[in-house]
C-alpha cells in the first residue's frame, strides 16, 4: 500500500484500527491480506493512495530468463481480454538495465491475456509493475485503478486543492474524543475538502463507497460475494455535528456547497463568505480548527503570508477555547515566526511543495 512519504505512521495507525497489521516501509505499508481484507482496505482506508498485489519474485540474469520467469506467473487470475495493459518498469543495479526492453518482453508475454489495441477499452486498464533489483524480478498488479484520493464525489475544486488522502491524514492529527456537539472550523476552507473529510470520518462514511476498483476486473474476483459484503459495515449512531467553513472567495464557497450536497452533508455545514477574523466569535466553545492557509502563489508574496499567520495566531491566542488546531504550512515557513507553541507532527509533499503539519493544543504522534 502506498501513501505520501512522511505519512507512513499515520497509515499504519489507521490500518491497526481496521485490524490489519503490516510492516512500515518508505512510502507505504506492506502486509499479507485476504480477499476480504483487500476489499476492506479499499472501502474503509482513507489515507492510502494505491494498493498493489505482489506476485512471487524470481531471478533473471538474461532476457530469456525474464521471459521464462514471467510465463510461470498466474496471469490468468488477474488479466482478461476486456482490459488494456499498462506496464511500468524500474531497474536498479541490474544486467537488465534497459527498461524499455524489459517492458517489451512483458507485453509480449502478457499479450494473450489482455485486449489488443483494436478492442481495448480505455476505461478498463490494468497496470502491471515490474521492479528489477540486481537479479531479482518483483512483479505487482495494481489493485486500485484510479488513485484512491479520487473518491468520486468532489466535483468542484478551487485553487491548489488538497488531495482527500492528505486531508484524511490531517483529520487524524486533529481528531480527539470531544464532548457535546463536535464542531470544526476551517478559516480558509476553499472548496471544503478538509471539512467534508472530517464529517465523513466522524459519520463513519466509507471512503471507497462511490467508485470502482481495478480488482473488480480480475477473473478471480467474486462479484456476487463482494456485492453482499460491500454494504455490510454497520454505521455508528447518528451524531450531532457542525462544521464552519469560511473564505473570502465566494466562488469557492459555491463549490464547497455543491460538494457538500454531493456528499449528502449539507445539513452539517455552514459556509461563511468573508474574512476569517469576522467569524471567530461565531465559532462555538470546544470546536477544533483544521486548515490549509493560503501560501505561495495564492497570496502573492511572503510578507502577505506573514501578516495572515500573525492574524490567525492573534485570534487563537484570544480564543484558547477552540482547540486543538492543525494547520498546513510550507517548509521553510519564513518569514513567519510563530509565537504560539505549535508542535510539528508530520512533513510531506503537497502539490510538489514540501509542507509541514503543525498542531496546537496537545500532540499526537503517528496517529
């Protein structure tokens, strides 16, 4: 399973909650999973970006050895004539260093199992990953298809949108058992990704409920059993939840409202048009803050970012009853010099930029 580098401990913790225990590796988690556990990961895991099923590895020093090893793998279980083929190859310290030549052999071996170019359906593509390190060939089959942050229900996005999987990680960083009516405020909500991800998790809504996955095309897939299993998770009792999202851009608030309706979450949401400082007194005691404040090209210059963060800290210093707060900031975050006791909880990349999650009001580590 792959996750944004830097978020491996948070994925590992999420998997623990699902009763799955694996080994954390750079960029993900490895584990042995049954068929139902594969289904469970795709339906309920909110942080994972993609899942690959590994086939048995084999040794190959020559292209003839590569072809023979590939022919012994159980392709009939994963490929069929209704899908087209995508091959991804990486080679490290190997005699078989030419990735294009490796891909050519892979396509030759797999040609009998997949659709030819004249009948291929572009909507059903199966990706095969081949990684050669030294003399060892490791083949994996993509089980997910489209990356899993594409939940299938966020149609409208604003500038510099946050991926749902990254939003889910930030939700885990802010989340605490709360008394009374749980509430959240995103002062810079954009199209509402963080707010809606928080509501989905609180309501126990499955991340993969609205989409199809690559494993559903595998010949070994039992569609009838999967159809019976899929809605089987009991939902928690309904909870009173309230979410506030504010932004100075009215057009992104229209997008946030539309996305909330697609989620079926509009009754929990309050979208506020205007500067965040004008709404601080409307935020209830005990609410948490989760936000991705604008930086870089969204603000225009570093001094604007510094002034924005100073204003945010000023209201957080006055409203100490709204905690915890988790924000996403660029690295390095100069010229802003924090005055509150923010604690770094994770570093990762967002849209190609190195960012850091900061938490105010108690620290969680690794989920």
